[in-house]
């Protein structure tokens, strides 16, 4: 729109960050990798490589068919991390070995050269279920020589949506199906000496709400497949993409009255087996302050947030999600506070929701409202 050439149109139309040698640390200031460019998508530099999912391995050719049972504990997902990272301490997925117990795992041989992928990984799985409604979760993992297992990408499929999300259809117990699932798009380099792993599970809490019943899947190896979008690395100049430092505002002038705090934990009740994921934030999401004063206008403010997800290993309808947060503002002689909370549970036939909000002026409650809803489960 500006009548001069700023060089933008000379830049590659598509630019991707190609991560490499991922870490299982749950917080990272920087992820190793490089920027790469493509002239168009789909790209001529990306081609499909198909691995046969055999009994315990990923191979170039299918081997004899085996039937593997998959009935993951509902607590599978101990190292899931958040659905999307906001660079908050602890929100990245950790070592995927923690969820090996609830998963079927299939590994390549040790890589004798680097493997670079760009795009959507796909799985095609031959399976049957003993229930009308079931879930399949798939994770692509980079396994280092010392056994550390880094989550590269993942995907989920409600198996009643195997053909269509507009017209879901219940499974027929015992019937064999071939289902296809795309994992989230990714750019990643598996380095020489590592292994590529596919992990399958029938639960992934708390990222996915469990099916109404605890299902057992039968996965048929030999005919099941993993397809990777293999990118041929290029030495052309456009591969040497460099960006200037990002622009950064100075931010508001403030005085910290109470430092911020982030707590994140996964606890195991040794009596009931219940697993609880908890996140508590006192400020801290976008800075290291809890309560602070905005100097220019004399306004004090704070924001506290707590979220818990709990479930028992064999009881999908023990799932509970609870979120509570509060905002507090004060200046001079006035003070206001708003606190809100929402709970979600389920039965085999409904989702049960309860929410409330309270408003305070000073220390006086001036308004409270509540909402309740019972939502029928329609093949979810």
C-alpha cells in the first residue's frame, strides 16, 4: 500500500521454524532449530514416507498381523502439558516415558541419518472396539539415545467421528474399522542416532474429555500405517533466513507490591488412585508480579487463577474440571473485586456444568449469580 519497495515481496511467501533435538524440559527460553522457506504449499520438497506399524516397531514393510489390546488408564496424559503453550513455567509437555504404561509404542530402528518433517503426520489404524464410543490419541515422539522421549506432535480422534464430524456414528462392538487421523502440523528434525516413536492410547487426560465408558480397543498391526511428510533440506540462500530483533514496548511504570507465583503439580491419591492436575497463578502469567501499583494512575490490581482436573484410572465419569479466578482493583478510597468459578463433570449420558460469579464492593458482596446446565452427550 506504500508507494515504495520495502522488500517484503522479495521474501519467501512461506516461512517455517524447523525445530531440532527437542528438550523434555517443561519450560524453555529457546527451542533449537532454524527458519526454512517454501515457495508454495503443498511443497515439491515434501514427500510422503510410509512406515508399517508392526507388533512393536515401525518398518519399511508390513510383517505378520498381530492383535494388540489397548485399554489406557483414564489417567494417561501425566506428561501432556497444555493444549497450547503461552510460555508459562511448566506448560510444555514433559518426558513422554511417563505415559508409556497406558500406551502402545512402536519405534523405528536407530536413525543413521537425520529425518526432517514438515506438515501433517498421518496415521491409518485398523482397529475394533468393545464399546459404541471410544477415543484414539496418537503422539509422535523423538527418542534420544538415553531414553528421553520428546513429544513432537499429537492428534486425537473420537472414533464415532471416524467418517464425519457432521454425522457421527456409533461403533459396532467387535467390528473392524480402518480409521485415518491427521496430527497437528509440525516442522521438526529427528537427528542421527535417535529413534522415531508412535504412541497410541485410548485416553489422554486432561487434554481430552474421556468417552462415556472405559473402552478396550484392539489394534491390528501389519496393516496399520504411519505416514511422515519428509522434507528434503535445501542449501539455497532462502534457507538462511534471519529476522531482526522483535519490537518490544517499555511497558507501564509499576511498583510490585507482592511478587507473582506459579504453581503446577500432578498428584496421586494413594488411596483412591485419583490423579489431579493443578495450576495456580498469582499474577505471574505475563510478568513476575502478583499485586502491583500502576504508578501513573495510582491503581492497584491483582489477578489470581486456579485450575484443577482430576480423574480415577478406570472411571471415565469421575472426571472433574474446576476453574476459579478473581480480579481485584483499588484506588484511593474504593475497592472492587470479582470472583468467578466454573465446574464440569459428566455422567454416561450428560455433561453437567455449574458456574457462579460474585461481585464485591469493599468487603461487601453486592451481587451473586449462578448457572446450571445439563447437556446431553451425543456420541461424545
